[in-house]
């Protein structure tokens, strides 16, 4: 039976780019997203009968439990789970009320936990792989990201907890931490001043592309990464490595 993958947050952006690469590899793919209309459009545009659009709110334990049966019927097995779905709510610490905090945690951290736990039996059966998508904000703090950054740091540590516990079942668990990525959303909200500042702060002097993040995800799910687990891979053009170094001091 051909290999399969589940990708959450697959209606757009990195999730959709990852789904496309899995399809190109010949996998059956469950595209999961809470935005049912956008998900349907994305799946239709793919034009591939191996792409299964499965709407689900990953922050809802009951919805995730129902999804297990739906995925089993659609795919028959699960070889890879990519926990990509997430929300970004940026704002100053004193304006971040508990409702906003919980909304971010519910999707970014709780959803990743719920999906991983729900599909463990299927992943044990295939000795599959989990890739959790965090953020460079999981590795370095930044302004206006008290909930977002903390949730992604939780995802990064959850990855290591999962890797340590699930290794005996042959399940590999890794985490990708994207840096600034040229998504439609980012380009819509980033001013030219922000874009220029990122270009100055990133050693490769540019934003990443959605496909570049997806390529790293695909590799971690592949047999080529068969001895890689518990890792947090920053796909960020060197943004983390540059730390707080002043761009003006670089040649």
C-alpha cells in the first residue's frame, strides 16, 4: 500500500505547499483545515484524487476523535503526521487578555498534542513520523509575541518529549522552526520598513519561500532522515544564528 500523510493547516501557505510535495512523491494525503471553504478550493485546485479534504477543528478533542475514523477510511494507514495548523495573534503583553492567550494555546499547542495523541495507534503500526511546525519565535523571543512565541516554544519542547517516549515504537518526531516566510498573509501585513529590517537581519538577506519550508518537512518525514529524531530544525536563512548582531557590522 502506498504511503500516506496528514497535513493540518493545509488550506494555504506552508501546509498546502507541503501537501503538494507529498502528492508529487506519490503519497495519499489528508488535507486538514478548519476553513472548510478554502480547503475545498485548495483541494479542487490540486486536481488529484489522492488529495482528501477533511475539515476539522484540531483544538476540539471530539472533532479530532471523529477525524481518526475519517482518515482511516480515506487513507487506510498513516505514515506521516505534519502538525502545521496554527494561529498568530500579535500584540503587547499588557493588551493580551486571557481569552486571546487561550485561543492561541488551544490551536498551536493543544491541537498539536491532540492530533499526535489521536493518531498514535496508526503511527505505531507504520513506525511513522511526526513533524511539528513551531517557529523561529520558539527559539528566540521577540516583541508582541507573548502568546504566540510561548505556544511555539511549547511545541518545540513537546516535540522532544514525544521523540523520547515514542522512539521505542520506531516513531520519529521532529520540529521545524520557520523564520520569516513570504506568505500572502505576511506580505499583506508587513510594511516596507519591516521587510527591509528582516532582510537586514537575515544572513541570506531575504524571506523564505513556502516550498523551502515544505522541503525540510518532507525530508524529515522521509527514510533519508531515518536516524533523526527529537530535533528542532530552524529553516530561517540564518536568522537565529545571527542573534542580535548589528547588520551594519556585516560586510
